[in-house]
C-alpha cells in the first residue's frame, strides 16, 4: 500500500472545537467545562512544524495535562519526560514549563494523539479510537517529509497502522521495536511515558532515551 502523495502546502484536518463525533467524549468535555472552566476542554491539536520528519503519536490528552493547557503532553508528568528527552536528542529547544506559551519549540518533530479528546480514566473506547482515525490519517497523508513515526503505547501503534491502511496485526507492538512499513515509513514503538509506567518500572528514563537515540540515528541516516 502507499499513502497518498503529500501536498507540501496542505494543513492536516483538525477537529472542530465542539467535535460531536464521539458522544461520550463530547459529554465528558462539557462536564469538564463546568468543573474546570479555565481548562482547554476541547480536542487538542497537533504541535510542531508541518515539515517535520518525525511524528510522535500519543494516546489521548490527559485531563490535567493537554486537556488543561491545549498543547499535547503539556502540564502533566508525561510531558516532563517526553520534552526532556526530545531536547536531549535535538528534537526540541527552549524552555519547557508546562505552559503552551513557555517558548518550547519542536524541531523536525511533531506531536499528535490517536484520540484528540480526553477520555474518562485515560481509556478511550475502541469506537472512539476508530472515529478519531480520520484526523490521524490526515496528519499522515499531509506531512510532506514524514519518515519516522513513534507510537507511544500499543493503542497508538494500532491506530498508526490503521491510519495507514494496514492491519493491526501487520506488526506487533514491542518496546523499542523498529518496523519498516510497506510505504517506506519507519514505525518505532515505545511504552507510553506516563507516570504509571515509570512508577511501576515498566519504562525507565534510560529505556525511553534509547528509543529516541534510535530515532535520531535513523533520521540522521535518512530514515
Ligand atoms: S475523539 Fe476525535 S472524533 Fe471523537 S469527538 Fe474528539 S475530536 Fe471528534
């Protein structure tokens, strides 16, 4: 299979701020709007330049992370580890201070989520993952220089494959695995950088850095 030829001028489709496609998530957003009126409480748009060679696919906004601040991985623990690691491997610069206006920049890197709205208990339903694929597909087909995808967790791995028109069984998720996809993209897997995974020891800082060391070397080598 192949992904449609990217248009260098195109901007990926993003959901409307009141996207109604997933009723449960839409209702959760509205409930959070009443509970936390200062929060973003809307689908979270991707972050990073459109000419990036690297796209990181997370799971979904955290309630008090991206759902609060409106920028992926910004405001909760997952962002502390992700942005420190991206800075270490030259994919980010500036100051990360858990705010969308903290001056942090991404270089050659863009970040999105498989599901754009915060799900209750961080658990999107299968149908919600399926519905939001339209926006992930748009990202994948309109980033003109895309070479490497990093999937943070098994759900992101499956969503990335589905968005590319591949079966989820095409390749199995495994931490630090590098999958060469039929369209020439590389899919690199990592356990999600959540506090739960680091607290339980499933993911250490060293394990996470090893993923981005691989990504850096593959991108420097031309993918
Ligand atoms: S998860 Fe995606 S498809 Fe569902 S309501 Fe949010 S933006 Fe729309």
